C-alpha cells in the first residue's frame, strides 16, 4: 500500500496505524470467499459487541432477514430506522454491523431494523435495491406494532449500504422522513479527484471499488445504480451525509450534497478529517463523534423530514473534529 506516509500524511497517526493494520490483512479484489471470511472473522473478535439493547430479535421482512433493535419496548411514536450495511454489495451482513446498530438504537432511542439484503455476485443489481425497498415497506407498515411513527422513518447505511439508502429514498421519497448516508458510493464512473488522490494507501482502494461495482452490475448511468446521475433530486427528505476526508468516495458525497442543496433539500454534510473509508465502526475519537452525531440527528427526525435542520434548502458543510 502506498500513500503519503512520511511526507505530510493526511491521516491522523492513530488512523494511519489502524489503516496499515487493516490493509495488511485484507484480501485484494477478486476473491469473494476470502473477503467474506475476513469480515466475518472481524465481527467475531472479542470486544466488538455494542451496548446492551432492551430487545433484539431476528425476523423476516417480506423474505428478507432482518434484526430489530428496540431500546425501549412499549414506547410509542418513535423514529424508525431501516439500516443497510456496507461491504461493497458483496460481503458483510446483519452480524458484522450488529454493534453499530446497537449503538445507534441505544443512543438515539429509535427502533433500528437492520436488513440482510441479498449479496452480489450471486444476486446482482437490482436484488439488493429491491430488498432494501421491501424492508422499508415492511417496516413502515409495521410501525405502530414496533412502537414507531410511520411518518418518522429514516433510511440509513454506510458505504454500499449508503448507496442503497440513497436509492431507496429516490424510489420512495414520500415514505421516508430522512436519509443518513455514510461515505456512500454514488457514481459508478468513479471519475472524481478524490479517487485519484486516495485510491491507494488509504485502505479502501480504487481497485476494490471498481471491482465491487463490477460485481454489483446494473447500468452505471441508471439513477438506481448511481444516484448522483438522478436527473431530479427535489422532493427528497432531510439528509445527513457523513464523509471521511481521506476516502476515494469523498467527492461523490460532496457533489451529491451540493445537488441536494440546489434542489431545495435540507442537507447537512459532516466531513471528518484525518480518517479513511470505513472509520465509522473503528476505535477512533472521530468515529465515536460521528456515531454520536448520527444518533442525535436521527433522534431529531420529525414527520416527513421536518427535523431540526437548516430547513432552507442549503447544503450545510460542517468540518468535524479530527480523529
């Protein structure tokens, strides 16, 4: 792995150490089985379990496995989050993101429904996108039973799950009150400057991302593959985009935020310097701050996006603290 080590590295020292350690044990693109084995082993390490949540149960939502995290059974009118995990559409699942979903539920007071959507390459586009929409419809229909308000449903996800969350909001904007997108891939063309700047030496490589897109399939120009290509973003709900500064995908997130703002959408960006793609679940101060901030943003969701945001259609850019 090459980068700027020793000559003004953009990563904070603790993030660089983690980046090097993670990259050393992470397979290159091309071997699905090896990638899945590595992420599965990581989720089983001692100490990665998140906080206790009053009720955690597995269920099936219109044929899609889900895990429901309820921090306060019996309460009513709460925010309901449909969470879509990352992993390049080819790996990870409910178990790998269990700790994160526990923390979001416990910190926000929301009920979180984590979706185990079908993975590529066995199930290429639009399988994952269709599963995401199916879980949204299931969750929203069952909101009263879950103690939630059907008008306070948020779609959320990290990395490829952020793509799926954005696509789900595009497909059913009238059904969601917010979208939380964490370093999402939004354009299969991968033509931004951040791809060139951070495509090597920052764990998530441009080569991996290109291979993930190839496995996922679909027409790169279709907005339900590449949301940044959507011709019209007006009518989308309140949005929070969380980005890592040293990430090949950074500029896609910034471009989407600008387009959302120009379309009149209440959009906020939180750009975290000194960290790399995938930082959200890592033991870094920036990650803890990002998770806490995301949970507070979720808790502030009102019906159909009338949350405590800027409310003026401008994309608000907030540099977050360094790791």
